[in-house]
C-alpha cells in the first residue's frame, strides 16, 4: 500500500469516513476491489451483489463506482433506481440467497460522513472476522473499473423492478392488520430526510392509518440536524404531534434502520422503552415466546422482565452483529440496543425499523390504552430504570491514555455504592449490587468516548457519569 493512502478500517457499522477527506472515489473503489478479492478468496463470485444507497451526499455516485469495480471484475450487480433503506438490502440478500450486499450509508452519523456497510449471507451484518479479512485484502490487487453503461449493455448490471414487494408482504403477513384498520390511527412520520420513507408509508397506508409526512425531501445536510431519531433531534415532531393531535409520531434515521417514537402526549419514548414495551407486548399479548438479547449499554429492565416470564436475557458486546448472532443461537424473540436499533424474530437479522415500527403501531392499536398508561403499568410492575448517556470527543493520545487506565491497568474510581463485578469484554462496564451500572467505551463509528449509566433515577445515573468523567479527566 502506498504510504500516503488511507488505511481502511471497518467499525461496528461498517467503514465510515468524512466526505472529501477519506471518503473519496479512490478509497471507495479500493474498498470495492477488496470486496472482489474477498469474494474470490471464498469462491463466491457466481451470484450477484445487491447494492443500495441512502440519500447522503455522494451515496448514489459511490454506489455506481462500487458497481463499476465489481462489474469490471466480472461480478454481476443488482441495483435499485432510487435510494433504499438498509433493511431492504439485508432482506434481499436473505430472500434471494445472495452471498453479499452493500449499502452506501453512514447511518445516523453527521452529514459530513458517508460509508460502506457490508452485508453477508442470510442478510447479516458482516462479522469482525469478515471485515478484518476484507481490510487485509484491500490493495492486494490493482483496482480496475468499467463504465456503468458498458456494464448495463453486457448484462452485468440489473435494475430490480419491484424490490419492495416481497419485503412488504413479509411484514404484512405477520401483522394483525385488521386490529390496526379498526383503530383509525393518525400518525405523523418523520424519515429525517433519509431513505426509509417508502416501505413504512406503504404499510401504514395498507393498514388504513391516516399518515402525514415531515422532512421527507432529500437534504444532504439533514436540515442541519443529525439524522438520528433521538429526543434532541425530534423537537419538531414532538411539537406537531401535540399541537395537531396525532395518536403517534414515528421517526427513523438516515438509512431507515433505527427507530424513535413519540406518544400522543408528546412524550419521547427512547430505544429502551420501545424494546421493553415491544418485548412485553409480543410475549404477553401475542403469545410469542422466547428470550431477549441486548448489548452491554442497554437497559437491565429487560433482564427483570425476561426473568418474570421464565425467559433469559442475554448480554452481548456493542455491534448489531453480536445481537443477531446470539438471537439466532438461542432463538430469541427480540433483540436491540439503546442507540435505537432492534429486530424481532422472523424477518431479517439486522436492525429493522420497518418491522419494529409496524409492530409498535399494532401494539398501540391492540392494548387499548394510552402509551403513557401502558408504560406506567410496566414501571409499577418492574421498577424504574433511567439510562443517561454522555459522549466525549477524543484525540488518539487521549484514547491511548484512557484505554491504559481502564482496560490495561484496570483502575476504577471510587463509587458511592458497592461494585458487584466488572466486565472488560467491550470497554469497561461496572455492575453495582443495586442492579445499576456504568459503561465507558469507545465508539466504533465516530471518534467518541461513550459513557452510559443506568440507575433508579436520572440524577443518580448522571452523578455516576460525572465520577467516571472526573476519573478519566475528560
């Protein structure tokens, strides 16, 4: 590799880089040639690769450049003549029994980022072993490319005419459509200028919901906001839900795989609440049995609910590949993470906001009570769990220092409560005897230190974070 070339590194959500800095045509083509070499090394060049892209700046161009490299190497490519959400690409890989799929996306990262997400057989997130092998194969062979028009003329590129049909039908056949139709739900949907609009809109219309859209236009700057369905970013959705009397507000991130919910009172429901309510609803109302899987930074309320059902709650490292793998291993009912990604058994193995949002709509219609009342019943039954998060930017020097302090020297601050155990599997997670916790880890997608703390109240959780911040001098 040329000393001046960027070393391509895949994180928990794929390769992500700043546009014009590292996310350039040259580097995109280098990654594409690496994928070719990966396919050749596994003798998996005999089936097409599905390539999708979100609505970020350069995404459509990047998809074309990747296709041109694959086609120049004799690999057939399937594409869609529009932006598509990541869950659709994962579904097509699974449904069409493909070896690989590619989505051009940086998910919920700031607008200055873009990236490449690799999807493997059965529509799964690429494993760490797979992406490490891919990284080692980049620049092992010279990058070759062809013109997309030539590839089209020779039949190496095929544009799918009805890519959404089977995806939508797979979801609709699992829903209690009549219950939703009977409810006459009014929904305000915010796709956050991203690629997740069409499939969920189709399902909501099919189930006879009244739906209004906001932020549905293509905007590479995402309206000046982060394309993440967090409380901070959904102020406009919250305000409209309340003032225009909607029954529900739904938001998805830039590539349509993370979910945010606003109830009829304007209360933002975080990812932990969504996971808890859906797990309880599917298990107790629908009668779908099974364990739950969560990552290290997700609420322990799931553990308590699972225990009450006689089920297990499994904890895995951050990265949805670990959630989907464990779900498959134990045939879990649902799995998710506090950052907004979740999936339910029976559709795809990755983050699946379309199916999750559809089931959530069904839940709202089926439980026959306001979401605030439903949530309070769960709190009364299982107790209060408040998760607080803090993100801190860092330099490489700071990362090395904090890693040495926490991970190698295994030093901890003095906490005002008893430590039950410490887990160093993914960052440093401290479990306390009162069932609260704090975890400090490095983001796999951005240069951030992420600190999460959960306690019985937000004030206690925040004070625990302050203790950790002071300890690491952040």
